[in-house]
C-alpha cells in the first residue's frame, strides 16, 4: 500500500468521498534521521498498513495538518499510545477526544527540523493549515491548500468538483477561497512558501505534481 517516492519519503493514497465528491485521501510518511516515522494525515488504519510502516521504522509522530484532517485519527492514536500527536492550536476544541501532545506552529519540531520545514498558512483561520517542505526530496506537502483532481470519476463528482472550481487543475477550491479572511496575509504565506526550493508537490486530494510545483503554486494563487 505504501508507495516509495524518494529516499526517506513514501505516500499512501486511498479512496474517500466527501459530500458526494470522490476526493481520495493521501497519507505522507517521512523517515527521520533516527529512523522514526513522521506520519502526515493518516489514511484509514489497517493491520497490513501498520506492518508496512513497522518495516520502515517506529511510528513516532502523527500530524494533523489542519482542522479538517481528523477523519481517521480514531484508528491510529489508540493503537500508538506513545506517539506524539501534532496538530494546530485549538484542535482539541474542535475535536476534544484527540489529545494533542505538540502544537504545530511555523517553527519545526526539533525532532524533524533538520529534515522538514513548516509554515502556518495565514489568512484562513477556519482551516488553520500547516504546510511542510521536505528538503531532501524538494517536496512540498499540503492538505487542503490546493487540490489536483481530474480524470475518470463518477459524473456527480465531476459536476461537484467543477462547481467547486477544482476539477482538472491544481487549484484551491471555492470552499477554500470562501474561507479567506485576509487576502494580504494569505498572499504573504504563499510568498513565504515559494521561498522554499521545492519541485514536487504532494497533495492530500488528487494526483501529486512531480515537477514544476513552485510554478503551479504561484499560478494557482495568482488571484491574490
């Protein structure tokens, strides 16, 4: 189930529907220098997936990158009682059953600071997304900042995604745009992200961009 992307970087993409839309859901896994695993936005837990992860190293960090990516945490956190659970501030107020051990900010945790940079996207407080940059593979990792959906999918999904402005293109959705409270602050965050030297973009929903990711991100947010 895990797909190798680069030395120390894997993903796992599974089907998922939200409000009738076939969005899919991607988990990203980074193996840190101490061989522990950093798991971003887990997909549905299974014993088979857990065995694959165990072959790579111990799951030490589970990351919820925004207020929306809680769907599968119930399958993971009880099975890894020693794991450090990283989530945005106030996540516990939205999902009180999930106990946060570490609040995500724009300063990387010491455990992964040598491997991964991060930034809290400003101007969209309802989402409070944290994006990550895996230096070694030059990969940006996002959750709902932008989708990259298209290709063959049920008619209803195509219609809904076109209405949401995110079918057949790398783009933020209309739902995301409607949540923007401060366009200037969001623009500042996009500029900050574009300072990173990434080429690939891993998205939680849709197909990854394997090249020219910085150009795609700049174009996607040109409306700002």
